[in-house]
């Protein structure tokens, strides 16, 4: 007599029930952006030297940016609406959420674009004819744009960002934001537009190499600008 037969009869419906439960859970799974993720650097940590050293890049990406992502994901349990929003869509609704979402959601978006708008020296290309035409129309020349951008970045008191944006009317403008705010956010006091280029002027972005010499960091950073990515963002806008 097979004494294992009753146990087999018991296990079969149990396994079938577990399989059904798994299928139900998969069917009701949250969207792909239910949890936000840290994007990898698009180049090696040392690829931006000498303007930005490998140690700064590693700490900046692996610790600072990673912390924004982890802290933003921690907010999903408190507010399930976050599980339904992409990172970019969140920026336009950020004023509807508490400060923890604003700070960490902004930090995640800002840094994600920051890595992309930089490239190793000699690999960033040049402004496209269409972008250059818009730059000349709004600023007079590329050099004038850089000069105005430098002043916005150097003049941002404390921590924040400098931005080149495309307004809804198609014109370009330079602006800056405090902390981890950005021009996509639905917040008062922010000039809204599509960010084409953003520079991080928090001290953790440059202090190991430049100490308190923020203008030196800004000047060196221009060699890293990925105009190919800026061109893409301009065309998409």
C-alpha cells in the first residue's frame, strides 16, 4: 500500500491554489514605475576627469543620488499615488505632495538628467544648427549664453541648480532653482519650462576638488557638456 497517496491528494489542490494566487498577484501587479530605480552612469566614474574626479562622481552617484531614490521609494507606502506616476510626470504634480517627495523626487530627476547632459571631453558634440539659431535669438551668441549661465550658477545662494530651459513659446531662458527644485515643478516662484541643460551647484558636486571655488568648477564643466543630448532634448521639446 502506498502510504504517500493521501499526502499527494492533499498537496495537489494546495499547489493548484498557490499557482492561482500567483497568477492573481501577477495580474494585479503595479506599473513598471511602482518603484523608482537608480540609473547607471552612462560612462565610467573616471571618464569626466580632470574636470570632475572619479571619487566625486562615485560618491555623488552611488551615495547621494541613490539616497534620493531610496527615500522616494520609502514614500510610496505612505502615498500610493506615487506608484502610478513616472518620475517626469511626478515633477509636474510635485506641489501636491509633502516636502519629502518634493526633495527626493526632485533630487532623483535632477541627477538623472545631470549624468546624461555630460560626456567625456571631446565626445559631447556641438549645438545643432537649430539649437544654435534659438540660442542666438535668445542670447545673441553661445558665448553670451555661457556668460549668463555662469552668473546664474555662481550666484545661486547655497545649494541648487542652474538651468537652460525652453519656454512654452519656444524661446530659451536661463534660470536657477534652490535645493532639488527644477523648472518642471508646479511650484510658485519657479519659471517653468523644459530643462535642456542643468548644472548641480551643491557643494557635494565639486567640493572635494574645488573646495569653495565654485566658479572654477563651473568653468571646467563646460568642457563636459553633452550637446548631443541637449540637441535631443531641444528637438523633443
